């Protein structure tokens, strides 16, 4: 009997039942209705989602200015893949030692390349206030009680310095500094919570002389 045919070829069999003037079991009718509702939902979903996204982007005021509040879960969404990538790719061993010479060289590099955004010891950055996400002060104690990134392995900082952090103001330095220089500044930051050679300390404490308008 028709209603006993296997359901696996459902469409074909139901149509042959309708045309043949035979009878269809309630179960088969319900399955047919379920399928129609499912397809209708699918089509509406495919149309409604792009329209909704378009309206959100044009009239929903999504954050585009640095001063705007972040998207819901923006930090989490951006940081999860970043941390996964760094965990995978950051070098695990450090090719140079944290000697006084390397730390002093690191301090000069920091002062020239990084201090405008990340500040100096006791001197916060002017730019940081106007950036989103803000560059963290690397010589201050953060809310975890850690000075800058001194608890990060130097390889993690090296990865960030070499590659930069996308969708933030953190530049990639691999075309600006050579690997030794990038290690020197990474080692300096890993030692930010330890006593530094006097020259390195003076270098990260002396205010920058920025050529501000009206000061020539
Ligand atoms: C133009 C501004 C700018 C400059 C210059 C800059 N940074 Fe950054 N940096 C940022 C921003 C913005 C972030 C925050 C990125 C984020 O929130 O993911 C950042 C993040 C970092 C972090 C990660 C901090 C953390 O808490 O995980 C490190 C380490 C870092 N920078 C080191 C450096 C070093 C070293 C230099 C110089 C060689 C440098 N940065 C130069 C803007 C800058």
C-alpha cells in the first residue's frame, strides 16, 4: 500500500499519491507541512538576515570612531583568535641574554619607537587617551598587579612587536627593527619589574621632547 512506502524518497511518493487519487496517511501530511514550514523559514531567514545587517550598518550607528563604545563582545572576539595565534607561533626560546648592554639598547629603542604610545616610567602617553583600543602603559602596574607585560614570556612580546596587532594602533616592526633589536626591546619589557641598569632606567624615565606646535 502507498502509505507504507518508505519515507526516504518522500517527495516522489507523496506526489504520486496526490495524482493517483489515493489516500495519504496523517503522518505523511504532517511531514509534508513540516517541510513547507522549514523551507519558508529558510527562505525568510536568508532574506531577512542580509536586510537586517544592511540596516544595522547604515542606520544602526555601529562604532567607527575611536571614542565610540565597543561592539558587544568586541574585546573577547578579537582577543580569542589573537591569543590562539600567539600561543601557536610565538618563539619559545630567546636567542640573546638579558645583559646590561642588551637592556640599555632595548631602552633606547623603546624610547624612540614605543614611548609615544605606551608612555615612559611615570609619564603617561598623550596619544593613548585618543586611541581605541588604548595602548596599555608598559611601565605602570595594571589591574592584575603586574608592571606592563613583565609577566609575559619575551617570545610573546617579540611576536606582537614583529607582527603588530590588527585592528589596533599597534604597528608591526619587522620592517623597522632587526630581530636583535626586537629581542632587546622585548627583553627590556620582560624585565620592567626588575632592577634595570642605571642607563636603561634613566632612558625610560626622561620625558620625550616632542616638537609640539609653538615650541620651536
Ligand atoms: C602608534 C601607537 C603604538 C606604538 C608606536 C607602539 N604600540 Fe604597542 N600597542 C599599541 C596598541 C594600541 C596596543 C593595544 C592592542 C590591543 O589592545 O590588542 C599595543 C599593544 C602592545 C603590546 C601588548 C600589550 C598587552 O597588554 O598585551 C605590547 C607588548 C606592545 N604593544 C609593545 C610595543 C613595543 C615594544 C613598541 C615599540 C617597538 C610598541 N608597542 C609601539 C600601540 C602602539
